[in-house]
């Protein structure tokens, strides 16, 4: 969409121009974000450039038609035709990759592309590979910190048997399971025909120069056991070969282009903002039907009416309570089971019993709960929480109701 079309769409579906959400206008938007171009209260993706006169693009030959000028009222892909430029040297860094054998649950060997990483404290395995090998997974809850402090959580782990086709090396590896181990390695295909790799050298990954996915990461726990002493320096401007128990791996940097070498392009197209906006709406799209429209509106109205920011800059909002609690049902049987378990636990720990009694007594003094005698109470709906009331440090099985 063009900027005008985006603005019209936001108006049509009643979204805030600043945070792109329902329930308010940009003038009352609680978000502290603003346009990255003009700092006004609207989203950067709906920023409208107003220019006194169009500017001629200098990266293409001038033409006499108006279509070759920048249109101020809309954004469109930038196109360059028959352009020529010079670029600085580009380095391609090769990481150690190797083809390793991983045993499936049935004992069958699968060749897997692995990345040898001495800077990793963990071993990783892709989720798709785990399913392909039918490996039994175990629960885990491990926080992972990556570049820039980015955090993620791992929920499963597997133990795999790893072997080599180069020799009789074998090891068991405890791997955390992740949807994706890393990006494609290397970042682009590289021609290596002129490298003159010595004859007799068996590469651990014969396709090390082709950009492909990595299905496994082997960290520092096994890295130095895998690495051997052999090294071969191919040339000053080429990477180095290192011998491992999987064969020879390639590591180091390569300058792909010489300085000031010309690069020509007949056609180049970028679709930055358009593709970005499409991905954003695709991610935010909720395809499930909204069956609680009126209730949702009430919640949003409650938020607008009760929220505020404290002196620390944090948002504070009151909790919305329902007028009726009848849908909670009768909790007596479940509460009684909890009471009996709690009674046994406190009987084994007098100190904990005393602390618990002090808390419950304070709870009652604040009128957050009251004692109920079932034979005298006529409530139809009882939402009961059993508590132990302590008298003279001895528990009495007296239920309290909240």
C-alpha cells in the first residue's frame, strides 16, 4: 500500500495512527513512541512526506516523462537501471562446519551438518531434526542469552550419539532443542576452484563454501576434544585448514573482491516499507472470531478511565471485576482436599504453622475473608477456601470461606 492507502485503511478499521491498535485515537495514545522521521504523534509507516517540488533521482539517467520523478503523494519501490558503482573490499568469514553422523532412535545413522563453536557453552539441535530422528525429548527450562543480550527459553533437550566417518570417534552429546540453530553458513556461495587444496586432504564438509542451513551446534564441551593439531595455511588471503576428528575444516576470512573493483547492476529493486508493513499486519492479524466484542469494549473503556502513570513512569490500572461470580461454581470438594494436605504439612512444621496463622489472622482483620458455618449459611453459591485457624498453637479444622 501507499502511505495514503495505509492511512485510509487505519481509518476504516478504527486503529490508532500511532500504535496501530484499537480503542483510542493518536491524540490520546498512551504509547510514548512517535514518528522516527518527524517526531510527531503517528507511526513512521504512515508518515507522509510533503515536498514543495519533486526531486529528480540522480542514480538513473534523467527522462522526459513524469514517471521518472519522485511522487510526493505515494511511496513505491526504488529502481535503479544500468547503474555502476565501486565498493570496498568485502570479507567472507568461514566458520568450522562438519558433516557428522547422528544415530536415530532405531539406530540408523543420519549425516547432519554441524557447526563447531568454541564460544558456546551449550550444544544445540534443530527441532525439525529431532522429529526426523524420532528422538525422545526431555523437559528443560534453560534461558539462552545471545548477541546484544537477547534472551530466549529452551523447553526441551535430547541426548544424541555422534560418530565420525573420518575415524572411530564417538561421543554422546546433550543438546538443547531450538526451532533454528543459526542462519545459513556461509552467508553466500563462494568459488573455491583456485584454492589449491592439497591432495589427500579429506574435508569434513565438502560443501563448506555453499550457503546452507546448520542443523546442529557443538559447543566448547566437545570442541577441543574434536580438534586435532594439524593446520594448513592455504595462502595469505585465504582461510586455514584445521584437522578434526571429523576431517579437515575450513576457518578464517576471505576478501571476495579487490578494492575499487567495479560492480554493475542492470536492475535492482527494493521493497522495504511495503514488505515490512505487509509482514507487520500479517503478524498482528487475528483470524479467530471475536465473540466478546461488547465485553472487550467494556474492558478498553475501563482501562481508559482508570489508568495513570506513577512517579516512576510505570502504568497503573485498576483490575476489572465482574458484577457476578456465579460462573465460578462450587469449590467445596476441591477446597477440602487442599485443606487436608495443608493440615498434614503444617503439622510437620510448627514454625511454618505459626507464620501461616499470623498471616490468616491478619487477612481476617482486614476483612478479606470471613468464617462461614455451612449449617447456618444460606448462600447458594459458595466459593470456599479452607484455612486452618490456630488456637494456642494447635490447629483446629475450622473452614473459612472467602
